């Protein structure tokens, strides 16, 4: 997939089923792969929102 800018990469991280934990608990347990964000951080989405709000408010 080709994105026009880095913003399209932020927050679109996949979920992975954690099989062992799912078996142990009897529930489907998913892990979100936040390390796949551009800077490998959960803070990417927060930073993007802060920048967008600052730009919108002038």
C-alpha cells in the first residue's frame, strides 16, 4: 500500500490473536501492534491529533 504522506500510516496498526492467552482464558485475546506505527510508539496518534488541533485553531 502506498500512502501520500506519513499521516496515513498512523493508527492503522493490525491486531494479532494471542493464542496461548486465548486458550488459557477461554476468551479471544488480541494484541494491537502499535510498534508498526511510523515511530514505533502509541504516541504517534496523540501527537498527530495535537498537531491537527493546533493547525485548526490557528
